[in-house]
C-alpha cells in the first residue's frame, strides 16, 4: 500500500488567495465607513455629555452662569465658531465669557476633535456660535440681540451633511441626539431644518 500525500496544490492555493483578495476589496471600504461613523457618533456623544455637564454645573450655582466656549489654548475663550480646536466649561460669575482668576472656576477642558472633524454651534446663547451660557436654573441664556435659547451643535467629517451627527439643545437646556425625521438622509437641527457642514 502506498500513502498519498494530503494538502493543497499550488493552483488551489492561488485560487484561495485570489478569492480572499476579492472579498477583502469589498470589506475594507465598509470597514472604513464603520470607523468614520463610530468616530462621529462618539464625538456627538461627547458633545451631548458636555451640554449635560455644563447644565448640571449651572444648577449648582447661586450667582453667575456657566459658560461653554470654543478654546484653542484650553484656558480662555477663543471667540471663534471653530469648536473642533477644543472647548472649555467654566463658572462665569460676571457672565463676561472671560476666565477671571479668583472668581471663576475652570471645570472642564476638551481637546481638539480627532479625524479632522468640525464642530459648529448654531442658535443657543451667541449669534456667532462662539459660546453657550447656562443660568443657575439650567436654561440656556438667550442673547439680548435675539439669538434663540435653543440650538444645535453639529459634528461633521469630510463626507458632509449626509453623514453629520448633531446634538439639539431645547429651550429648557436638555440635550438630545438629532434624528432624520423626514427621511432625506440629513438629521434635523433645532429649527427643524437639515444641518449643514462647513
């Protein structure tokens, strides 16, 4: 009796490698989309947590407000609507959007968003989207010039508004993740319109 060798032939191995290559060429783009979507969702959840934290800190105060603003240096408000560079949350006794030593207290510093993503604010306390302020009752403060106390914080990546995530803040200060209620592929902001990306 002769023993036969068991194993793969070179041809079978090549066919298997080709099939794996074809399957991988379909899987890699889907995997990339999943990573990008997870990053956006994580960042939107972080923003939602930021709003809840600021509102909670404001409700502990008797005087002043809690200010949330974009910050490039992690110590002061930048005055810009480019929140992707980072932001700070602080007790702002005189509500001047400046961290005054001795009276104001810095509560939280957030670093820049990853992935080259953007974060913009529309509505809420400032008409230019550079800050949000919460009163001791936990309500967002409207600006005297007519900015709405409700607003939207929108996180975008290079894919644009069709993949954007947003956090809607109501007039009572409660935050919720925005949804696509009209099935057009774009989530709606506080005003009921689809969000936009820079």
